[in-house]
């Protein structure tokens, strides 16, 4: 399949070896296979970030830079950061069952976390930040401030278990860096949260919506028609194939201009 006439940037791709070796979607991700899939599918570039590393992300972030060097111009690097404390918004018992599947020892906050000095280096090397609050904790005000100074886009895993009222008060209303709510803010497949997130994108200039793992045609079309400049294509590969994710956008009842915006133009506008 090729995408004639469209530039395509996949804004949500996992990469790296990972540490959960018994989890096939969180470990041993073959970036060469991702690159080949991109060529076959017609995707020009992909945002990549480390898969889950419970111990921390120093080596994982460096791994992303090696992949970037191996495929110049093909991948866009996002860092991932680890915080020393769990964030206070998570309903942890429920999330433990989702993220660990019987491995509570891996759901923790290791001594290694992203220090100010590491963050200063990362800010010169990466184009954005992936933050998964349930897995990696809440960044400090100092770290948020450093991200805000650079106006880097933050790809935020968003859905069940996050208290959006507190998130709004603590992060979204305090800073003006772009926040991309991954999975339309409704992971996993929570339609009521899709509606709420579309409302947030309409109300706040710095809120965007990522399409990764969103399979409901109605909500994809609803969001694109409501805020066409704020919807960003993403697959969540290798969890979802890039071909399937791309076809879910190409087959929507939206205009050609809206497809161009969602598939590449909106994200391009956010990247430094």
C-alpha cells in the first residue's frame, strides 16, 4: 500500500529492547522491521520513544539516538523520563493489574530517575517527551518547567486511572507546551473519555489528540471535524500495525485537506 499525495508521520511508535522479556509488545522491538513496515505502508517518518524500562531510561534514551543515527531522517526521537515518586492521580490497584499482569515487582520507582542534569542534555537531543504517568511517575515542577521553556511537545499516555481534574490543575493549566493526549485520552477504548478529551482540545489551545489505538470511526470523525488542526495520527506500533492505523484514517468520511492535516501537517507544526 502506498499513500499517493500524502505525507505521513506516525506520531506514536515504541522502540528498544525493553526489560519485560515475557511481554511481546514491551520488549525486543525490531526497529529495522518498523522501518521496513514504514516503507511498505507509505509512512515517511515515525516518532519513536523507549518502550517500558522499569529501572529507568538513561540507556533506553541513548538507544533511541543510536536508532536515529542508523536511519537518518526516518525517525523522530522523543525521550522518556522516570520520576522518583508515583504521581498522586493514579488509581494504583486497578493500574497494577493492567500494567503488570501479575508482576508487581516491575511496577515500581527505581533509584534511577531523570535528574536535572540529564534533562538538560536531553533537551538538546530530542524533539519531544513521552510521559506515562502510571508507569513512570509524575515529573517534578522543575522538570515540567524545563520542558515548558523549550516548548517541547509532550505525548501523554492518557485514559482510565488518570484524574483529569487534578491533571488540568497541576500541569495543563500551568504550562503552555503542547500536550498530546495519546489514545484520544481514553485508553483503553473508553468512549466517555473520548468525548471529554475532545472537549478539552476545543477549550485549551495546547491540547491535542493522538489517534493511537482509537478504532471507533465515529470518534475519529467527530474529533477531526471538531478540531481538525489538533488531531495527530499515531499507530502505537508494534502494538497496532501501521497499515491498519493508517487505513483507519484514509477511509474516514473527511476531506482530503483534513487527511493531510491529521497525517502529517499538524504534528509537523509542533516539532522544533
